[in-house]
């Protein structure tokens, strides 16, 4: 499973006001392991960067003055993200900029090139309702070290988000691995002959069944619709 942890930095907050991407980063993860491969680009936005934005990401107009414009790198971005799952924190923000600039260059929307988009902000809100779920807050919650991060750079934020994503999905993966181990341990076992045994069958109450189904529905949301146990329960 090829996943890309993706982040962008921009000249400002609203694409509708003419703001543009100035930094793009996508870090490759395969089977929950960072591969060391990434695509990292600085981009000339062909406009001024808001001073308030520079205070956040540290990128100045001078830093990107000699960098390629978006039309020169869009093909490279599309080739890199093609057929991958994108993991983004607050995906609505990054996708609004990418989709707008893709459209300007006569490319399809991001969704047309990737398998799926996983928004870790939505996952965090489901897992920790009512809590602060910024990237910084989640790093603190999971005790992820961000001492070397002075600004919100796209590449360093991708590496932090990779650690956050692994923590957010750890419970689901642990359950999947546990089931795999149980299956392996039972391989080769002979079926017990229960004929003649006076065994008592205990069925779950409707309340217990409903609570179990609610729990599985939460797992299904976190895993992006990949909870196989939920479909099994609904058939019972």
C-alpha cells in the first residue's frame, strides 16, 4: 500500500483571494514505513507572500523568486501522486489550492489521480471529540518530538504527520495483526467433536450487540471504511 503524507505552504489562507502554493511536499510511506523517497518543491507563486503567512512558514518572497512556477512542476506532482493514497491534515485546505492550480493548467482534480484522500483532522476529531486537534496538539498528545521545527515547513510537517497518522491508526492495525496471529495459531488445528457434550450457548443481548456495532462503526470511520468485522456483524 503506497501512501503519501502530503502538505503545502501558501502565500495566504484563501485561494479565492488569489493566494497560491509556494511549497509542496509528499513523503512516501509503504506498508506503514517511510521509504526515504519524497517530492519536495519550492514554487514561485507569481505574487507577493502575505507577511502573516511568512511568520508561520518562514518563506519570504526572495526565497522563491528564482524557483519554477507551478506550470513547470504540475506534471511532476501528478506523476508522483498517481495511484497513491494521500494522507493530509485538514485536506480541504491543501486540496482547494491544488485543485485550483491543477485546473488553471488544464489538469483534472486531484481525486482523479489518486486512490483516496485520508484526512487526519477528521480522524482526530472522531477519536478525540471536543479536543484541540491541530498538528501541534496531536504531536503533544502522542509525545512526538518537534523541537527541530521552528516554522510550519511542508516537508518537516509531513514527517510529523506521518508519526501522528501511525498513532491515530495504531489501534486498528493492532486489531488486524491480532486477528492474523490468531489465524496463524489455529492453522492445522482439528475441529473439536462436540457431539454428546451438553454445551450452553450464550447469546449477546440486543443492547450488547448494539454497543458492539457502534464500536465497529467507529473503527470503520477511522480506517476509511476498511473494517471487515462491521459487515460480519450486520449480517448476524
